[in-house]
């Protein structure tokens, strides 16, 4: 999907933020899967290192890109969106600095279904602020798309409606997943919902009827 979007002609800046968001999402879950393989083979130390030094940075990275995408739907000035991206990355860097401390990240719970880790409350606070900001702007963009289509009395076929909805669904799942409180089948259900968000993202840029 990243390759398809990035090679398209006439890309807008929000398209680029969207494509890189999903690139880093895919890398995140690649490392999550790798960590689970190590954990299943009783190499828990490797799983901890992967989650601490690969998964968490990637989470904050695509979180920052998602927030920037949301703002780019309203602000078309590149300098404005770059400033938002830099601020989100700076906040993420500080949150990661805390996570990288000896007591900032450790195993909480593991079951047959999943493995969950403790995240320092300060880092979790930064995560909540960034994701809440992004979700608020995404909701506004989704509502704007619905209102636009209601006014024209057309079925919603706006690619940015689907794109924003895909990130919104993923962000809600990511919020509960990154809490690290529950490793039961409920978390498995949430993670399966990621397939829905990825499908929405695919439809946004592959539907022949989608428009801007």
C-alpha cells in the first residue's frame, strides 16, 4: 500500500503522511510478531528488547505521523504541518527517553493469547495527549466529509473519509493495546480489528470511485 500511494501522481502532503503512517504501522506489527516468536520459544529477554527498542519507537513514530496527517487535512501550509510533526516527534522522543530508563518498561502479564508490558505513567501520559489531539482532529475531518456528502446527497465515496476513518479505527485499537493491562482473548479481538482499519486504508486509495 505504501508503494502504491507513494508512486501515485499528484500526491498531496496528506497522502505522504498517510502512506508513511501505514509503512511504520506495518513495521511495528512485524516486530511485535517477531517478539512473540521469541517469547513463545522462552527467549523472553529478546522479546523485551524488541518491544522496548523497536516496537515502542515505531508506535510513537506512526502516532506522530497520524497526528500530522489529521492536521494536514485542515492546514495546507507545509511549514505548519512540519512544525506539528516536529513537536509530536519531540514529545515522543522525551516519552521514549523515559521508557528507556531501567524502570520505564517491563513485563506485566502474559497468557496463551498475548504479552503485555508496563509503560511508565509519564510516557503513557504523553501518548494519551498526542493520540487525543489526533483523534479530535480526525473526528472533525470525518464529520466534515459526512456533512459534505449529505449536502450533495451522494453516497460517501471520498478517499479521505475512508483514509481518516482507517486511522481513527486503528488509533482506538492502538490506545487500548498500548495500555498493557490485558493479555486475554479480548486483546486478540482488538488486534483482529486492525484488519478492518487496513482494509479501509486500502479502499481509500484503490477504489475507482473514490474522490478527493
